[in-house]
C-alpha cells in the first residue's frame, strides 16, 4: 500500500490533525505569554518606575543621563551588581 491508502490505513489523517492542533495551541500559548510579558517585567521594575516619577515631578533630566553624570563626576561609587553609593564628603 502506498499514498493516500497507506495514510488512511495507519490513522495518518488523525495524526496529522492532532499534530497541527498541538502546533497551533503551542503558538497561541506563546503569543499570549509574549503579549503579557510587559506585566511580568513591570513587577520587577517598580523601583525604576518610582525613580522616573520623581524625576518627572521635579522637572529633572532623564534619570540615566543624571546618574551617568553623577557617576562620571565621582559623586556615585559603583558597589557592584548595578548598585551605587554616594561619595562620602
């Protein structure tokens, strides 16, 4: 047996349908996860959001520019792992 008869005799049509269904469910799940990723990232970025709000309220320049300027001027000392400390005067 060859061709379409072999596919029908060995449940090939149902396997193809189930395979396509699994792939479509996987892609739908992946697209849902990607669409909700900004909410998950937002949970980890609460501190930066507060920093942006303070800078906007005080009419200061963008926080990254100001932090870089403080670091370049020697007011901020890197402690490692993205943390900084103020220079003791």
